[in-house]
């Protein structure tokens, strides 16, 4: 371990620091935003100034792992980065749902283990669900359309574990039609 490495940093124990991780992720053509309870961003493929991937403004999800509820939201930026927010307080603009647990349960801070999102070169977002984590519902916002499960070309909800691909709503109108 080098002097400038943090001994409590998990990446140093496997011989990979954060800088090398980000560099290697960028070389693979995408970026993976790992889920922790703080706001983070990792730059994805370059885009023209002022453009958003597929005009997707955000992907917000309600997840359940065992008896624990989680809310996560990835905002896209004009440079193709994903900015992560977690917890019960972030807004879901334009959506009819606030993505809160249906039984009124509390939302845990942070994210379920193994859960994160990647911005793809084509402007879509791929969500990776950790083992035992279920996608209860979601909202993908594009233009004026805030699409939920099965609306405007978006996938269904209910999957546990694995990956879910969000291509961006096929509509940018308020009615999502």
C-alpha cells in the first residue's frame, strides 16, 4: 500500500484505487455509479454541450430488499454523468407518484447492497439490482413525460436481482402518448 492510500478504503485492499477504477470504467465505454448514501457522479461518454442522454432527466426507483425499503434517483447531466440521490426526501418532478412505500414504512438511507446504475453510450440507463432486491416501481422522466412501469416503452416492475434496461420514454409529451 502506498503512503497516499487510505487503509480503510476497500479499493486499496484489492490493489485498485478509485482513480484507476474510474479510468478503467471509462475505457469500457460506460460509467458505473456505485450506490452509497452520498451524492456521487461519474462521467459517461461525451455529449454535445447542453444535450441530455435521450433527453432523460432522471430515473427514480422504489426498491425493497427483505423488509427494508429504499428510494434512489439518478439525475442526468448535460455531460452524460449520473448524479445519485438516496433516501426519502428527494423530489420526483412531474410524476404522479412520490415513490414512497405503500404501507407507510420508513425508507432506509443509502442503497441495497450491489445496486447501482450505469449510463450507456446510447443514452439509456441500466439498473443493476443486488441479490434479493426487488424493483417495486419507478419513474423515468423525459421532456414532459414521467413514465412508470409499462408506459411509453418502459419495462415492467417487479423484477428481483439482475439488470433492468431503461431506454428512455418513447414520448416527451405530458400525456406520455
